[in-house]
């Protein structure tokens, strides 16, 4: 099993130290950097030779907050998957955070053991929803059909893009999607990039929300994570 490189950023130094100590003792994790502000984190990333793969990030911090940090990462370090861990957790934050590109949004009271289970899921699949977030998705899917989607760029998807989106939502890899549709993995990545542009989503989580809200896939079809 490969080691997942983790960074932690929170303006509560005690939280940072507790998370660092706990995760460093878990097999398969390496905490490569900790910071108590978004500005310090970004300064480190600009000069780092080896980047973290997963970032645990507080939402409300002095200076640059978690929203600004996430947007900056998605623009400049898109391979880093962001897990928001915040005491300001509410279901209503979910759609907004998905649009910024976060892969998961967790309450600060989340069990460290559960967090250690979520990190590999986000690392591998790029997405994790809490149970109450899944319930919010179900509520959105059951809402009136004339309710405006959170992603509405006024651009129609092609049939092939819809096929790719369905398989992405089922958390298939580019190779698996290519094999199923008899196209190359490179072509799949091209369709995925087009989907990001057309839907306005920032990551896989956003594409899943778009697919559900536009009846391309049902909540029941989502794999258990």
C-alpha cells in the first residue's frame, strides 16, 4: 500500500498538533506539512518539491480563509484533494463548497478514526459525502423539476458526455470508462475536461451533483462509499 501524503492547515495550533500526531501513527499516512494559516500553506506549496496529495483544511481562519485557499489550489495545484474540516459545518455549505472544488466537507467533531477512513476514499475517488449530505442530495433530487440547478451554464451535454458522466458518477476510472465505451482513456479525459467546462463543476463531487440534479443518475445508483 502506497503512503498518502497529507498536509494540515488550521489556525488552532492544538487541533493541528493532535491531528498530526494521530495521523502520523496510522499506517499508510505521512504528514508532510502543517500550517496555521492559508498564506503560510500557499507559500510552502510554491516552493515544495513534493506536494501533499490530501489537504485537511479549516474553513474559517484569520487572513486567507478556507474558501480562498481551496479556490487557489484548484487553480494552481489541482491534484491536491481538499477535505474541509470545520466547526462551521452545515448542510447548506455543501453546494457552495462543491463549487469551490473541495472533495469533502466534514464537521470538526468528526471521529479521528472515521477521518482516517475518509482520507483514502478521497485520495482514491476524489469524493466523499457524509450521510446527512447524501440526504440533502436526495432532497434536491426530489425537488420540483423547475428548480434551478446549482450548475447552470446553459450548455447541453452530448450523448457521449452524458455516458461518460454516468460512469464518472459511478466512480469508474478513465480506463474502466474507456473499456466500457470502447474509447481510449485519453479520450475519456478529454470528455471529462469538457464536462468541467460545460457544467461549471470544479471536481468529481461537483459532476456528481450535476448528474443527480439533471436526472442523469439517481442517488440509488451511486456506489456506497
